[in-house]
């Protein structure tokens, strides 16, 4: 039980390829009262999310935490 089916995996790949920013935004959340991107920069790059996009959202997360 559990695990990721082939269809789920293909859906994830399609989602990443068509909406990289949306995929990244869905991985922003709070941990211990602090906002974080729950995907590493290296993994984001591997998934095709560019450094400019990742850095933009990292700066956004940093601003959220400094309010």
C-alpha cells in the first residue's frame, strides 16, 4: 500500500514541466513557525526550476519571515 503509482509520477512530471512556479509555490510552508521552501535548491534545479525562479521565491520566503 502507499507508494507512488506510474500515473501519479507522470502527473507530477507533467505538472513540473508545465507550471514550475506553481509547483515551487506549493512547496512553501511553515515549519516551527518559520516559512520555508520544502524543496532544496539542488532538487529544484534537477526538476527544471531555474535559479532565478528559486532565488525569487527564497527572497519572498525570507521577507515573510522578517515581517
